[in-house]
């Protein structure tokens, strides 16, 4: 079978014309953005090095994409490119990157009140706030991070209230949230840190003790609500309470409680809360988690470590560039995140976070795992995304060099088998 090689956009106009293919027009790209469900192209991706995250890297690798899925992957001498397939070439190919915690799609690029939907300040406990009701697929920050190879984000209500709302896992492509969503409700986001403490006199919570008492009290109320629903006579059942319904799912272990906690004492309180109510917990940020490695491992709790480049002051004063490595080497599931910044552009790029972690105790493969397969495992998505394997979603990031080198560019992004970016970012 003849092999028709049609090079990707980053090789330049001359090569594309020579290979018999023109670049995707702006109109075509716009049409794809409006119609994410259009027929997917049949694509072959050729990489000098392919990091599958399902085994050793493949030199001179080929990935065949059919109908949005990985149909074949292997060395070029073993995987033939079918006739008529569009071929994209890159120095390095990785799975699409997964930002394990962000507020992208809630916090906007302009840093104005009208595009800041990540935190509702009217009450300290609001588990009923659904992430899917606020996520904006058209937010420019979504496009911005996508062009760096980030194909999936865990995003939603930000730290700052005792329970700020729910989070969601979405792909960074689609016209509506229904097009993008992978997990409608991924976690309930809680905060055990000074971020959630009120400075106004008489407002709660004002102390760590009050934070824990309020959380415990809310779970007790949710338990009582569930009991009454199950046992009360039909005419005596309680009025519907959306917040207690959501916390009931946490109590039933259907949803994890993601707790942003940085001080060791707040991390210990989180583990104690998990034991008391037998709930699933994910630690978020966890700057001093290296002080409690044995306790975290014994509890079986995964950690989404703060952005490596976060500022080291306040409750973050004891953060370390080596935290991800210490957690990983202790056998604790760990992923990296971009987190939230209070100024433009409102988000970091998780690729750079992993690069810094790779320079501070993690190997290349371990660092890449924290932004691919590890977050996929934490959220139960490892059968769909996180690695390049036959049958998985064809989410790929293409680079013109080592992804962790500062001067390397992301030169192509594929989501669900569709080329969604060919910018040199």
C-alpha cells in the first residue's frame, strides 16, 4: 500500500505544498470550533520519540488514529500508515496533558468581575453549586492552555470558602459543556486554610476549630437528612435540600471531598475528618505534605500538589520544589496542577510545572506521568485518557523538541481524533 505523507503545518508552507496539502484555513478552524461533532479525519502521527506512558518510549513511533480513537501504535517499521491518511510529524509526541486542578473556564482572561465565576462569597458552605452551570467553553484561557498541549482539565469552584462548590473534568474542546465534559461532578471542593477564614468580627468561620466544627456539623446534618428521607412517612419527609444531597454522595463515597490544605495541622485534620465519616478525600495543594508522608500513604489519599512556581509566603512559606518527588517516591499517587493566580493571565501552564518538578527529584517519565496518566488514575479515567494505547481517546500533544525544555514549542494538538491546534505555541 502506497504511503502518502502529508506533513503538518509547522514544517512550513513550502513543505505542505510539496506534499500536496494546504494548511487548514481560518474558516475551517472556525467551523470545527462551532461544530465539534463533525466527521473526524483519519490521521497518522509520526514522532521521532513517542512517550506512550504505557511502557518505554518508542523511537520512530507511529500512531494511527481512526474515528477519534487510537487504532494502532508502534515503531514505524511495524505500523504502516494507511493510504490516504493525513500524516502529522513531530520530534516528540505525548498523550494530551491533564491539568489536575485549575479554575480555567471559570476565571477569565480579562481579570474583570464579569469573567470571574470561580468563587461565590455569599455563604461559607455551598456544595450545591455545580461546576457545569458555570464552565465557559468559549473562554479564551481554555484555548490558550489547549495550545500548549493541555487536552483535559479538572476545574471548578476555587479554594476560598469552607465548601465552595463542585468541580468537573472536561476536555479543552467543544461548543458546549456537554461536548466537553468527562465527569459532570468530579469532587466537592473544600478549604481548610486561612483562605476560608473570615476577618470580619462575628462572621464564621474565624478559626481552625470553627472550620472543622462547621464541616462536621454539615456532614451530620446530611446524615440526618438521608435517614429521614429513607425512614419518614411520605407526608413527613423533609423538604428537598440540594446541599445535603451532594454531601450525601460524599458520605456514600460516590464523590470525593477535595480539600485544599497546606499546613501540616490542616492536612492532619483532613485525614481525621476522612476517618470519622469514612469518606474519600483528595488533598489539594498540600504544601507541607512531605511532613506527613506515612500518614497520607496509610490513609490511601492521593495528592494534587500545588503549582511548583507558587509564591512561598503565608501558609505556603514551607513549600518545596521537591514535594512531588517526595510524595511519589513514598508511593503516594500524585499529580500536578496549574492552580489559580489572582492576576492576568489567571493560570499557569502545567507543562512548565512538571518541567520544574523534573529538575527537582522526578525523572522525566515520573514528571510526565504527573500531568498525564496519574491524574487520569486519580479521577478514574485511565481507561480513556492519560496514555497512548489502542482503544483510548486520541488525545495527543506534539512538540518540536523535549517538552520540558523552555524553548520547545507545542506544534500540534489532537483531541478526540481532531486536529484542534497547529499553532506554534
